[in-house]
C-alpha cells in the first residue's frame, strides 16, 4: 500500500481468494474495499513459477 501511496485507514476490507478455475488452473484473486464501499479486484499471476523446479 505504501508503494501506491494508499493509507491503510482508507481500506475497510482486504481479502485474497485462491481457487481452482474451470480450466483446472490455480487462480489467485485479491479484493480490497474502500470506506465508500467501492470494491477493487485484481487477478494475481506473479506468484507462479514459469519454469519447472529442478530437484536439488
């Protein structure tokens, strides 16, 4: 929130949902609601490894 210059006192709710989509891929979606009741939704893709893990 600091990166986007958003004060935490303006946010009334934060939530992250993780679920299996219809295409059987893992989906991560983040939700925020401000004090005026407006909801912001963002799909998160950056968490996924693009390359398979190699055994150590």
